[in-house]
C-alpha cells in the first residue's frame, strides 16, 4: 500500500461479514456475497489523491466498482467498533479461477503483512491457500 498510495495511513485490521475472498475468473482478487463467510482485511485512510490512484490501479469503473460497506475493527484505531470501509468489487466476474502468475507473490506478501497484523493463519489456510500457493 505504501508504494501505491504513499499518503495512506494504516488504521488496523477488520472483518467484513457475509462476503468471501476469491480469485475470480480474470485471475485477480475479488469479494463476493456469501452469507456464511467473512473477509479479513487491513484498513487504511486515504488521501483523495491516493484514492484516485487506487481507482486507476483497480480499473474503476470498468473492472471493479467501489462500495462502502460496514466492517468491524478488530485491531487498531477504533478497535471493537463498526465503521464504513471502501471496498472494490468486480460485479461481472464472480466465478472462481486461477490466479495470474505475477499476482501470486503480491498476494503472499500482502498476507504475510496481514498475518503480522492479526489475520489468523486458519483464515489464510481456508480461503487464500485454495488459490494462492506459498
């Protein structure tokens, strides 16, 4: 995140209920509605400039759309509270697929950081390792 959005500030880790993390048929990460699942993630505050950069990286509005969804903060500023968080969702490609080869290292790096910040290994094993090898 520091590289893509240098003005961002790490806030903490959170859970998004009733969604599931997948690799979609385009080979990139996505979240899809799923009543019995959760998504762990890291929360950042963004400057307007960084949000615009992130929109460009994520291909808004062609590849992903932006949503504001409630998340529960598990660790960090506002621990135990619910806040609204910006998420990117590809509403067209909801089917699972293999990751793009160049994407694997980036996802592994992100989840190493996430694990340090409290994302459980059991979550990584259940949801991430299905798509992303070590």
